[in-house]
């Protein structure tokens, strides 16, 4: 525990709201959807109690939430939002515009299944659907990480001029209480700093046109510029994580390693399932199985080089996707396979909030489950 | 070109000769005594004024997408509120949205309704040319009954669009906005007065402006003012305002011209003058008369 930090027991949703309170953004435009609602309810209470200055815009849809965010950010305001599932799917069109206009918007996502059939519980279908929309995507596996990465995400967005999604698993993380540590507001404020955009709508004396038409002679360059901006993200994130380590005592990386040194089998996963897998690994190791876990925290841009280094000498790689891609290989499995240049064992788990148990992980590692699913 | 006239929207944009919206935009913005920030829905105005690397806009401008111009300005306006409170912005600024009828009556309807309900301090202007003109003349819910478009062509079994236009003025007014007005590009002093009133009124205000389209209504480019004038003289497009719920008609005549006078000026109604379709003109006349009577009955 560092000086002036505070121990609390919070859910992931509350932790996100607490971090947002300390950031005290200028504008938040939101529309309610389970399991994102705790974030916006807690934040709205902060607003009602005068604990934040933020203008909260209670819009009539997620499409308008992200549209208002683009407007607010272009106007020159530090801007945040939060959503889940169908809400993120409804935002899809404007996600591309937010990144195309290089808006440093921070979005908290409580990742949830997509209909049909309707399901309000956690999986990664929603965020995987937005994976190529020009947003940085950072996964969290605990409420502590949600708090920390919300603060880091805000700073990163403004540094690289890209929108950032900080993702927690719906219910597993958003509604689970954990003992965690929060910083002093002043430390957070100092860390994120003042937001001072170069060009913005409210700079009346220097009028700018946002969102022009660009045809065959310039559109391509705009999109390439956006792609090139992603090349700067990994380096900037490393620096920001390091700086955050100094004020919080918690150090994060783009990928997190658990017992990899001598591992002959490595599981790869993202999000809240990491805890279950670590417990399973501890038990497996008691039986002599040399197994480890690689957690992907930064999903977009994908840290191919680091993943390759971490997995290069491993005999067997087992990749867990909490999303089902249709008519193709699974998303994370494809990324890992691409990173190491060989086939991986791919398994889908946890769809629609289906629990994943230690025994299932242990069976998987032992080779007792070849079905490709943890049903 | 007149410098005062082009101080907000420059010449050199690529709108068609005989298009009404450059006049509408300049007239409305000319009535603001303080700086303005614009949001604009996808459409003719947007594509003809912002072709990269050029822009015709001399004032801050944002185009986001087709259906979200009102939501976008909501974000801009709230950003202004907080940044002004924090002392980061000092100047008084007004916020204006421009959208066509497709971006207003149809795809942007929800976004507009949300922004009006939330009470943002802005003026929403719909330039109504009765269809999706930017994509080549498809029907919208603002297309008049009987008009032929590419998606409601006249034919053996059809006299064009068979549905009546959505009454957007009443819908806007039903949100309890302090000021909504219907105007016409052919009546500039009236448009100016309404723009000034809308800009000076605190809260969300709404202007619905008649905006003839030379290409798709099919008339010579020199005729947009005279055709627009006929729309009001026939009561096809009455000039009126709704101020704090009170209706006021701004232009009326004892003897309105027959609607036929308006219809016959445009290719989109040409098919109505065939023997088979003649009764449709009578139907349109009845609708126009009934709507004007209804409007008159709402005036105290």
C-alpha cells in the first residue's frame, strides 16, 4: 500500500465509477444497459452529491451516447461513456467515426453476450465485434484492474489520440466485490493531468471542419494514418504503466505471465477466468503438470512480439475464447496462432455467463476434453 | 460575392446552381450576433461544403453521421456548458444543427426527439426538399403525397407516393419546445425574423424550411424562388410559428391560388396531369385546404 491510498471492497462497476469520479471528466454521455448500469448509477449519484463537475448527458440510445461523445470530444472536452452488449453493437457505426476523427474518448465496457437468444450475462461477443473499429482494447480481470486501467486508459487515449475501451467481464467482474486499493483523488488528477486539445470546435477564433468528405485521393491516407497511430500505442502504454506503478505500487504489462518459466503447456485467456485458471494451475502443478497461464491484457493493438517471446518454447498452447466466431477459427486462437506461427488448441468457454470450473480447466490441460468447448 | 453574406458559409461550395440551402444557411446564420458552432447531418449540404482538402465553412463545424446531428450537438453544447463553467471558454456561443428531411423526419428522428426533450440550448434547422436528394431522389416521410421519386415512381398501378407527409412541426411542438416555426426560402424577411427569434430563445428551437431541389423536383435552376413562393401562395407550405404552444400564421391570403399552380411547375408531379391521375390533384387540393383550416383553427 502506498502513501495515502485507501483499502475498500468494491465491485468492478463501482471501481470504474470511483476511478471516473477521481478523473472528474468534463462530459459523460450514457444510456443504461445491464450489466453496465452500476457504473452510470454510481457516477450519477456522485454527480447528484456534487462530488464531480461532469456534465452527464442521459441520452435516448447508445447510438446517441457515442454520437454525443464525439461531439463533446470534438468540442474540446474530456469525454467518457460506458456500455455493454447490444449497446456496443448499436454504437458500432459511430465507433469507426470516433476513431476516424481521432477522438480520445474513454469507454468502460461490461462485456456481455449478444442476442439472439437474449442473454444479459458475461462473455466477449460484444467487444470482439468491435475489435477492428480503431479502438484500443484493454482487458481487466479484477475490480482492482478495472480501477487502475480506467485511469491509465484515460491518459493513454489523450496521449495517442485514439479512443480506448477498458473491458471487464459482465457480472463476473462488474458485479463481484473484491478488496482493493484506491489512490487519493489528487494523485489521480495529477497523473491524468489537464486535457488540452490542439484543435477543437469551441476554439471560435480558429475554426475547424471535423468530419469532411474524403474521396479516392485522400481517404486511403486518412485510414493509413489511423493504422500508423496504433503503432505508437504499445510503447506509450508501457511508459504510462511504469509511471502508474510509481504512484500506485501496482505494475501492469500488456501481457501477464503466471508460472510460465518451466511450463510445457500454456493456457492463454483474457478477463475474469484468469483467477479460476490460476487455481487450476496450482493444483495441476501439485500433480506434476508443468502448466502456466498467459493473460492478454492489451488486445488491440495486439502485442504479437511479446506473445511470441512468451510462448516460443512451449510444447502445447491452449487458447480460451469467450466468444464464438462462426465459419472461421476463434478470434484469440487465431491471434495466438499468428503470433507463434503454429497451430494452437482452441476452446470456447463461458458463453452467455456459463460458469467455468477448475475441473474443466484441469480436464482440458490433461487432454480429457477434446471437444473444443467447455460446455 | 458579398462578404457579409459569405462570412459563415463561403462561396465555392459545390451545391447545384439553383439549390436553396446555401441561401437558407447564410440567412439563418446571418441573424446570430454571437459566434456559432455547426453540426450537420450527412446529406447534400455536407457533401457539397466539406470536400477535403477544402471546406466552405468559416465557422467551427462538425459532421458526424447521418442520423445523429442532434445527438452530436448535444455533446458539443454540454461541453460548452462545463468548459464555460470552468472558465476555459469565455465567449458566448450559439449552436445550430442543419439536416435535410431524411436526416430529420426519418433516420435522425430519434436523435432529434432526444435532444429536444433534454432541452439543449440549440437551434435545429431542417431544410426540407421532400426526399433523399443526395442519393438521387428516393422517397422520405417528408415526400409529398402524389410526388414521383425513384422509389415511388408513377406507373400503371401507381400515381407516385401514396402516403401523406409526416407532420413534423406538430411533433416538434409536442416536445414542449419554446419556439418552432415553418419558413420558406422565398420569404427571406420572414425567415430572418424566425431565425433571430429562434437563436435568441433559450432552449431547443426548431425551424422547418422549404428548400426546392432543382435536380429532383425537375425544374429550371432559375425557378427555385418562384416555385417556393407558389408553395406558400397555394397554402401547400403555410408560414407559421408555434411560440410557447401558441400558433400564429405569418402569411395568409383571402384567395389562395389552386395547388395545381404549384404542382405544374415541377417534373415530379407531371404524371398527375394525365387523365387517369387528375383526381389525385383534387385529392391534394382537399388535403391542403383541410390542413390550412386545421392550422387556422389552432390560432387563438
